[in-house]
């Protein structure tokens, strides 16, 4: 009789901590000052001061496998940016930098795409917004876009 081995899932906490520290490290290399917001479910993960002393916040999203990035729209803020950090076990880290406007627009467009696909198949669109986020392919086009951050 064949045995089925279960692949142990990596802890979401491990992935998120790896992502936050990786992003903080990368920013420090670029002469930014970084403070981690340690706490339960903070609204932002990093508070940052640019080399020219402009303050802003970063919401870090981490993945260790290429997958859908779970992220919700947030109220507009000129000082909020996103860094999607891909932190795999056996490959180099990768970083994707987006403005809040890019994330909010992308999430809204993805929800509309899901609604259109569900409508075309005769399905309900009631829960189309239940799991908001961005597809890997959309985020991938923003790799190493550090220039978007305040100087």
C-alpha cells in the first residue's frame, strides 16, 4: 500500500517576518532609515525616512511561492507604498514596489475581471470581493521599482 506524504506548509508568520526584514534590509542598503512596527496586525509594517528626510509608510506583502497576492484596497494616503517581497527558500529574494494608487486600481480591476468571468459563466457575483488581491503577473511588472519611493 502506497503512503501519501503531506508537504508541510510553511508558516505564514515565517514568510511575513522574512519579507519584512528583507525589505527593511534592502531599504537600509539604499540609505533609508527604517523602523519595524511590531504588533498584532499593524496597518503598516515599516515606517521609513528617505535619504532626503521624507517620511512614509510601507505595507509589506510576502510570499514564498509564486501565487496570488492577498491585499485589500485602503483609503487614499500619499505616504503609503507597498513592497511585495518574494522570499523563497532556495532562490534569491525579489522585490516589487507599487504605489498605493497602483495597488488600489489593480485590486479594483481584478475584482471587476472576476465579476465579468463569473457573470459569463452564469455564476453569482455576490462573493467576488471576498478575497481581494493581485495576480502574480501584475505585480511582477513592478520588480525593483525602488524609484517610486520618496527620495
